[in-house]
């Protein structure tokens, strides 16, 4: 019985660690993408709302003209 509980506890810990790793990977990805956005669009001086406004202006054009290799599958 103790062995079963230990197994369940270990499984829960592994699941929590995996979730934490996913969160860290996502945070890292978002930070990298944000840095690229600021670099290539020269928008570090814009607020988040202004950045969104800028992106909305070009989103349709970019999505229509995006090469297939960059499209969602």
C-alpha cells in the first residue's frame, strides 16, 4: 500500500515538473519572440497596446502572403 502511494506521489511530482518545464519553455519562447518583434519592427518604444495596433495593421497582409512553410498545419 505504501508502495502504491509512493508511486502515485512520484507520478504527481513528475507531472508537476513537466508542467513547470512546459511553462518555462513557453515563457522562454515568448520572451525570444518579443525580443525579435522589438528588433525587426523597431517598436521597443511602443506600449503593448500600440504594438498590438501596429500588428493588427499588417496581420491580414502577412497571413495572406505567408509562405506555406510558415503556415499552421
